């Protein structure tokens, strides 16, 4: 078993460990995922997985595929157990993501597709950022911390490095890190007040 395979398996293991408390907290009512974000992430992560496979990412692609399945599962749970407040800004993000997905489907360039899904993913994250700013206790920070870590390890596991295989997971390392910082800062503000 080669280093890339071991790193690919490590990334999947980190994902599994990271999502256990998230699912537990959903069922306990402590975490209220935003359905719009998880739907967008599930679709985009699935697209990125197939892009990484086409770009010969190898075992570094595995964590992206597993994450797509988990995102869709969380989306389905969020319909019943998630955030129920969807202001107009969230609907606009969802519509914007859908329009960008339509544009993505029309493009013939794998690089353009990856750039678009990276942008769409960020737009899909906005409702969760918004919700978590006002309700920072409604998310499981541990999961987002490990999500950034799993994609970092996934990048190391890639068997071919190119903008097509690296851009999307690198953006997830960044956005998950920013999200953890936001929620942690907001929790500290609440404690201080």
C-alpha cells in the first residue's frame, strides 16, 4: 500500500470521525444544519469528485466522494431537523447557486467547471455563515475543523497535482477554517456579554 493510498484512507477516517458528533448533535437537537448549504455542498462535492477522478486525482479523490454522500445525508436530515428560518438572502444564494450550476453544466472546460463550483460552494456557505453568526451554538465546530483537515490530507493524497484537482479541496480548507474562526469568535463574544 503506497503513501497516497494511506493518506486517502486517513482523509476518509478523519471525515468519519468528524461527522459522528455532527450527526449525534443533529439527533439531539444541538446542531441545526441549514438545508440549502448542505444541498449545494452535496451536489458540488459530487461534481468535484468526478472532476478529480477525470483529472486522475486517484486516492486523494476518495474523501471528496465520501463527503458528497455525507452532505446529501445531512441535507435530508436538515429538511426535518435543521434550520427552518430561510430569509430572502438565503433563497437568493440558493437561486444563485442553481443558476451557476446551470452555467457550469453548459461549460466544456474542466478547469472552468472547477472554478465555478468553487465559487458556487462559497455562495452556498453564506446561509450557514449567516445563521451561525446569529446562532453560533447551533453548529458543531469540531466537524468543520476536521472537515478542513480531511481536505488538507486529501490534497496530500492526490496522485496528480493540477489546478483541477487542488482548487476545490483547497477552497474547502480555507472556508472551513474561516467558519471555525467565525463561530469560535461569536461564542466568545456571547460568553463575554
